[in-house]
C-alpha cells in the first residue's frame, strides 16, 4: 500500500485520498498487489466513519475482503465495537455479518464474544439468520457469549430467539455436544439457566434440559459430578423444577409389541 494512502485511511483524511486519486486513478485497483490490507480495513479499525463512507462509494468490494489474519472490515469493527462503521458496512450487503473469517468466525461471533450489545442488535435486525451461524468448532454466537460471561449479550439473544419462536437455536450443540445450558451449568451461571428455561416453550423444555452431550451428561449431571459452593443448590432447584435429570435416570419408552395371533415373525 502507498504509505500516503495508509496515512489517509489511518487519519480519516478524505482530502488526501482525493489528492492521491487525482495523481493515480488506479491506486485503489492496484492496492491488492502490494498489501494484505485495504484502506477500508484501516479506516474501520480507526472508526473514521466519513472516510469509510467515501471508501465504500469508491470501492464497495473492499468490504468483502479478508486480510491475511482472517479479518474483514466488519470483523474488525464488530470486535472493537464501532457501531456506526458496522451500520455503513451492512448497507453494502446485509450478508456481510455472515462473512466467514479466521476459523469460520463471523462478525456476529466477535460481537457476541465481546458483549457488543448494540452491534448484536443491529446484525440481528439486518440478518436474522446469522444467529444460527457456527464457526469451525460448531459454536454459535450464543455459545461464545456464554463462554465469555457476556450477560447482557446473552440476555438480548435469548429474548430475541424466544421472541422469534426459534427455541431450537437454544439447543444447538457445539462439537462436543454441549448446548448453552451445559455451558451455563458448568460455569455456574444461574441467571443464564433461569433465562433459558424460563423463556423456553413448555413443549421444548424437556428436550433442552435433558439433552445429553458427547460425554453422556445432561446439565443436571454436570452440576452433580462437578460440585462447588457457587450457587449449586439454586441451580439444582431450577433444573429439577424443569424436570431435569441425569442421563442414567432418563427412562426411555419401552417398545410395545402387540400380539395379534399365534404366528411368529416371518411365518
């Protein structure tokens, strides 16, 4: 990248940008040959909104480019928390919030893992389907928020999911078979457990609370075999109130065979 173009993006200097374009109209087209980043990456990181708008007008394709570290402009803006930049980038294409970067992380994954509530809300409005996207380890944005104890983000997403009648998203599993209820129980997040079970429709609650991970454990089983003093009693009460059980206590329905005559199968 021409260092003067880097300077313009880093400082948000639109006049310098236009000056450079007047000297070489192809400068934005040849930049990919000389740099791993484009000016939109840099301006998005620095939160220069007007410069970002101008760059999008001149070269909207920059919004889709992923640098050598696996970040697009919207990944960077979401991780840092630049809401206005995210809004401008979503105007280019609402599907940008589903663009996969390093390890298949999306911008929503970064926003959720860092608790960027306003950005999460903006992305869900622009692209509701993004809530179901998973990265290379099969974790959703909600998994990442729970793992990083981002309670405001968790609350927002659970309310949005249940409000949209998409309770099945709460039961999505990571590569180890863990739902957010498994993770919340492991981390003793009583409030999260309460939000999940308190907002879930009755007809889907049993499947959620008694889901078994790849280790053969339900949420209650995790609580009982890894005890602590951090609210275990309260968590056990809410899990049992929702009819939570250990995996080995779950009774599977017996197969009922009706005999209609004296013949054996195959006769």
